[in-house]
C-alpha cells in the first residue's frame, strides 16, 4: 500500500471509530433505589412537597390532586413522561442505533416501561421542533457529548407529575439529563425547568448497576378496567378542601410551611429558619428504621 492509500485507510478507521470522549452506555442497568426509597417505593406523603420549587400555581395544582384521578378509565393506561426514568423504580435497557455509513450512534435508545414510553436521544445534530409542534409523553430529545458525559435535552412533553403525590409539570417543561458512567455504575442527573409551575430548576438523581440479567423492555399490555371512578367524574379537591395538608406535621413534626414546598425549602439554610417550629412526635409511625 502506498502512502496515499495508507492515509485513506487510516482516515476511514478514524471516521468509523467512536470519538475518544464518547462512552458506551449499552446494556441492562439494574436500578439502585436506596436514594429516595419512599418516593420510588411506597410513595411520598400526600402533602410532602418539601424541596420542590413551586410557584403559587404549582402549589395550587398539587393541592387539587386526588389520588383516585389515576383510576379514571382514560388515565389507567396513561404514560408518564421521561422524568419518570429517574423518578420511577425500574431499571433501564439502553442500546445504540448506528449510522450505517460511519458506525457511530445515530441515536441512543432507552427501552420503555409499562407506564413510560421509550426515549430516543438523537445524536445527529437535528434541531428540536418549533414550540407549537405536537407534544406527547415521549417528547423530543437530542444529545451532545461533554467529554465523557452525555447531555440530553427533552422538550415537547405533555403535562405529568414530578412526584407521585401530584406535584405537577407542564407542557412547557424542559428536562436536561446528564448520563455519567464509571465502570459498572451509571448515574443520571435530571434537571427540570418549568416556567408554568416552578421558580427554579428542580433536580433529582438516580444510579444503576450494570447487570448480566436482561432488563425487560415494556411490560404486559395495560388493560383498562373499572377501578370505581364513576363515568364523567374527575376526582379533585377544590381550593382549601384538601384534607391531608397536615400529615407531615402530625407524623414527622415538619412545619406545614416547609411541607408546602417553594424554592426556599431546597436549601440547607432553610433548616435554621424553621428549627424552632419542629415538634418531634413521641413515636415514629411511618417508614421507621427500628
């Protein structure tokens, strides 16, 4: 092979090989649910919105939430948005769809759950749709590399919940997800910016272990059934009528003003502000370690 041919061959190899900064996320990832175990397991208290940077509209929307709303026939098989990747309890199946010419990932795919649609992270530089384009639970996601970190941006989502007790997200929300891999450990950091319900970005994290056992994609078909909500009724609480706004105070002694959320409740120094308002119960009655 002459010099020109060698240069062409090396150039082809370099084009087909992934960039040094790119990491392979392919595989099955088992969820580590120690962090936020109540959120991902039994669920939070119905009035536990501490640390959620609500504005007044977000708080009012959360206070109107009645749990049986998800038993309405049209909501039984309703998907969550991609926020549920970190907010939910399940593992992930991730694989790449390769460009047939270069072999590089055209998109990263994250398999669906029974209650969350698949996620497609486009890596080919395509733009997001115009703001008034259609929205759904899947959204539209693009990704870029920042060194060994994959940063994915998701827009065009429908409304959903960022906590299972009714803390809302709007169809104007944007989710930024940071994927970081360290050996067999995958960590996701998700930030939501929502100009409708939040005054500051809201962040959650979740970690996964690489697993030799395949993580299921999807699940059994969701079948709509009668869960006791009469036709034509939308379960809700009118303003001032939510009967469960004192549970965090009764059970844990947490002041109501802290349980109602707001950006101030996200920061450690807020504890000093309310330290004299705590009234610890005599006995732990929920989620006790002993």
